[in-house]
């Protein structure tokens, strides 16, 4: 049976606007950055960290003094002024210059210790999680034994045994057991990711262990790794300041925030408040900034928080 032609109607032209993409496509890291920028506290923390890094580099050159230059005459215990912005200590050394030189030491130790923990923890935890079975059992029992040791006690004992205070011994002491938390986190993430279909398909096609680790497993655990790395830096900075406060850190005339706080303990009974205030203030500010940034990264990297 023929269908009459009048029953056919010409379809209207499709509106081009209906095919336009209302929301531009963004990559995972672009979306992370967008969400991080919306977190005001995290951005304030990032700004403070950037400012501290700039001042750690340029600060010691902003006044015509050195961190070790002494003035045992009229230059001792001067209040903050136009000549000495943060005042001077009991040896006539400029507190402003020493504060930012101390920032160099503290930030260097914090970042270096965190990176060493990152490398050791990712390799150890990644291999443990990927191999599984008996290998994973043995490797994680080693981690459990080391985890049971008091962290600061181990660090103090190592520094006492080495009997050579300085940057390298401090880094060694901080990283002997500092990588354990990173290793446990990476191992747990790898155990989850290696059961995914894309990993199994790559393994079926003959991908080597190295390729699986570098191309599939580790990249898919970067979110938690970056978060814990952000929290590791302030922990290392605080540990260094604590060790320097006990006299086990860097030695005079090198300045760090911990040594400056230790040297200024006498101000509790005097009016020389500036000697204690400035290193303690910038140490606290640094710890707060890193923790605020870490909280923001944790939320930004969490897929469940995506809108």
C-alpha cells in the first residue's frame, strides 16, 4: 500500500546550539587546580609558602649583614629598628638575616626529607603491593617492625651514634624510618589499582613489571601520594626544629629556626621578645601553611568531591 506524499513532512534543520558543548572538557589535573583555587584557605597557604620561599632566597641579602657576623659591643640585643628590622641577639647578630637563613635550612631539610621518603616509599610500597603473596607478607612485616619503633627516639639515637651534626646526618636520621607511612599508603593503593581491568589487559599483552609500575600503577596513585607528601614536609621541618632545639641539629654559627628558639630561651626572663617571637612565628606560619595546602589538595584530589 502506497503512503500518500502529503503525510511526509520535511524535518526542520537541527539547531546548531543543541550540539554545542555547554561545559568545556577539562583534564583531571585541570579540574584539580580549579577546585583547589576555590579553596581560599589552601590558596592562602600556597601564597604563604611561595612568599616564604622567596624570602628564604632573597631575605639574607636585603640587609648588609651576615648570619654569623657578631657585634659584641653596642650591637647586642638591639630592638627592631630601621637598621635591624628584627633586632639583634645577645651576640650582636642580625635576627632578620638569621631568620631567613634559618628558613633556608629548615625548608631545605623539610623538602629534601619528604622527597627521599617519597622515592623510598613509592618503590618499596609499589613493589610490595604489586608482587603480593609471600613477598608482600615479608616486606610488610619488616615495615611493621620498624613502625613499632619510636620515631624521635630512633632519630636521636642515630644522631648521637653518628656524632657529626649537620644537614646530611639530619637527613639520614629523618628518613631512616620516615618513609614507612608513604610505603604503606602506596602499597594499599597499588593493591586496589592492580585489580582493575586496564592493568590486567596490559599484563595480558605482555607489559613488563617496570612498564606496569611507571605507566599504570604509580600514576593512578599520585593523588594520595601528593597529599601525604604535602603533610610530610611540615613534619620534617618540625622534627628538624625540635632536634636543633635539643642541640642535635645544625651547629653554630649556622642558623635554623630551632637553634634560634633554643638560643632565645633566656628571653622568657627578659624583655628581648623579638629574639623568640620571629623564628617561632615563621616556624608556626610555615607549619600552618603546609597543613592548609595539604587539606585543600586532599579535597581537590578526591573524585568524590567533584561536582
